[in-house]
C-alpha cells in the first residue's frame, strides 16, 4: 500500500519561504513521476510542479515558475517543494501525488495522471 505524507506547511508572511516535504512508503518511489498540486477554498485543485522519476526533468505552473523548486531524493523516498517569494495567492492546501504509470511523466499537469495522494498540508501566506 502506497502512502504519501506531506509536512512543512504553516503560516508565513508575504515574501517568505517554506519547504514542503512528501515522504513516500510502499511501492518503488524511484520509478514514478511525482507532482505537487494545491487547492484554495472554493477553487479547483491546480497543478503546481512535477518531477520525473529520475529527477532529470521538472515542470512548473506559470504562476510559480521562478519562485518554486521541486526536487527529489530517491534514496530517502522523498519529494520536496521549496517555495520562495510567497504571496497571499499561494495560500492553499498543498498535496503531493504519485503518477499512475511507471517511467511516465506525460500530461503531468492533470490530476487524473496521479493515483496516490497525500492528505495535504496547509500553507497560509499573510499580507
């Protein structure tokens, strides 16, 4: 059984930084693309960033490009999201997810591409 557990969320002032972590257990972590999504109150879940199984390729939503960095440590079965220059529009629950198919990162921006999700971690950015 695959489990994903996010951590690192919290309250931060605008312009600040946070680092989210997602620890995976079960399955073969290094074979799968991993993604980060977020959902703000009253809004649909949206893609934030994704990373290929090897870590060679990374993908970002336009809204976070240049501010957020996704990375992974396959030896620790963990994916990270470093978030800098945060603004109130980044306030949301952040979820990590594992892709459905091994060695595949196509359509990485679609939630349906992922079959395992963490419980989410709240990020609140005050102005």
